């Protein structure tokens, strides 16, 4: 990470999921670059090519973690993370009316870095092991979010077609739920008869004809039910 006195240019990076906006200022506040690029391998290569003219560049960004920050760290750039509340106040300097655009956000960050950045704390590069752990933790969060979305889709489908199945499990993240998905409907059929109180109860009917009431529900798939059926 470069010291403040070594810096000659100041960039603001307004990031998004699929594209990013960058604006670069010199020490006098003149805009020397203003461009967008996609969040892709080709996009980041384009970013590297465009900033190669300013080796003493610092970047202000409204986050201190994530894929964009990792990409910046890989390029050994000096990074200054900006809190969202501070970023909003810097934006109001440029547009008191409250207008918000990617270009304006990048410009506000770059100019704030140029004028106030000497008092900011830069982001320290992480060692290789810490970076790997950070990536793994982030990937775990993404996988949990994906699992939650898939469970919600499964429950919605069952609600529409086989509502009785929703009563089979208390925890829909367990492995046996996946086994049920592979086995159904080849090994199991569902019925939803009314009990003595007129309420629906869940009864699983196995391939051998045996029934299991909801209160004693257990699911033990056969040796091939944990794999997708052959086509």
C-alpha cells in the first residue's frame, strides 16, 4: 500500500452486481478518466489496462469486502473503504438536490478521497491464508442463500401439487428431504385423508402398501433412491 504523499491520482469506484463505474481525478481535481466496465474477466482486464497510466493511484469504494475489493487487492491498488453514511454526505456535496447516478457517486468518492483522504485509513492487504478463509466464508454465505431459495421453491411447488407433503418434515434443510425428492413419486405416493376432527393428516403410503401416520413419520429410502432416476 502506497503512502499518501506517493499518490498522484484518485479514483472513485461505484460498484454494482454486474458492472462498475470509475472516475479518476488528478491532484488538481481534473477528471482524467471516466468509464464503466462489466464485472467479468474481460471487464477487469479492461479496467487494468485503463488505469495502467497512473501507477500511483488510490481507489475509494463504498465497501471493505467482497469480490470487487478482492479484485482491487489482486492489482495491488491502494484502497480506501468509505462508510455508506459518509458516502451519502460526499454525494450531497456534488448534488445537494439528492440526485443519484453511478457517475455522480464515483465522482463524489474520487473528490472526497482527493480532498479528505489524507485522514482516512487505507485497507491493509491480507495474507494469502486470510484471503482464502475470507473467500470460503463468503462462498458459504452464498451457498446458504441458494439453499434457502431452493427450499422455498420446493415448498411452494408442494403447496400447489402435494400440500400434504409439507407436513412431513420440520427441518427442510436435512439430507432426507433431498432423498425424498429423488424417491418421489417412484417409491412413494401421498394421500391427504381427513381425520376424525375433519382436519387433514399426512399419511405416506410405501411401495409395499404400509401406511405411516404423521406423528410416526420416518423416511428410509431404498439403496437407489438417493440418486436421480435413470433415464
